C-alpha cells in the first residue's frame, strides 16, 4: 500500500485543482446567469470529481493511519470541506441575486485556500501556521 502513497497523493492534488477550476467556471456562469449551467453533464461531472477526491483522501488516510479522529488538521479539513460545499451550493444555485452569489463565491474560494493551507501545514491554523 505504501508504494501507492505518492501516486494517490498526486491524484488527490490533481482532483483538488480540477474541482477548484470547475467551481470557478461554474461560479462565473452562475454570476452571469449563463444557460451553460443547465447542461446535464455540467451538473453530474462535479459530483464524480468530488467523490474521487474524497476517495483519494480516504486512501491517503488509510496509508498514513491518520484520520479525523486522531489528527486535528484532518478534522479541520473535513469541516472546512462541508463549508466549501455549502458556500459553493449557495454561490451556484441557491443565492437569489448576483451580488449574494459573488459573496458566497468569495467565501467558497477563501475556504478552499484555507483547506490547501491546512493540507500543507498539517495544522488547523493553515497559512497562519506557515508564515509564523
Ligand atoms: C477541497 C478539498 C481538499 C483539498 C484542496 C486538499 C488539498 C490537499 C493538498 C494540497 C495535499 C498535499 C499536502 C502536502 O503534501 O503538502 C493534501 C494531502 C492530503 N489530504 Fe487533502 N485536500 C482536500 C480534501 C481532503 C479531505 C476531505 C481529507 C480528509 C478528510 C483530506 C486528507 C488528506 C490527507 C490524509 C493528505 C496527505 C497528507 C500527507 O501526505 O502527509 N483531504 N490535500
């Protein structure tokens, strides 16, 4: 299983970047009320990417024997992921006006950047831990 650590980590990172890129594109469409958002595959593909992202996270946790129950930073990532999904859904679907969509879009991107900082620092303080 250890042999798979680096390849799975690369897949995890790549899927995280694909997820972010897809979210930025869909957020742009949502803010501009683009009909492209209504395409069937545009609604399905993000769920597949996010499921694979979580699957790669589970595999990494198994390989490292680290999980939300024994590592605060992984728990922080998991909680932040729930916020990212919630803000993202508000930005793309549920927020009523373009300005509220922009607000939740910004919050979702900020949460994503927090998650990357937590992943690199292995600490819930994220980027604050890295610069101190
Ligand atoms: C938006 C979601 C996510 C993003 C952007 C993200 C980003 C990253 C990044 C950048 C790394 C590499 C860190 C490094 O080696 O320096 C990483 C590793 C990792 N992530 Fe994620 N991740 C996400 C979701 C998750 C979730 C939900 C979990 C678990 C609940 C998780 C668990 C892990 C684990 C265990 C590692 C390996 C850490 C190590 O090699 O020491 N990730 N993640």
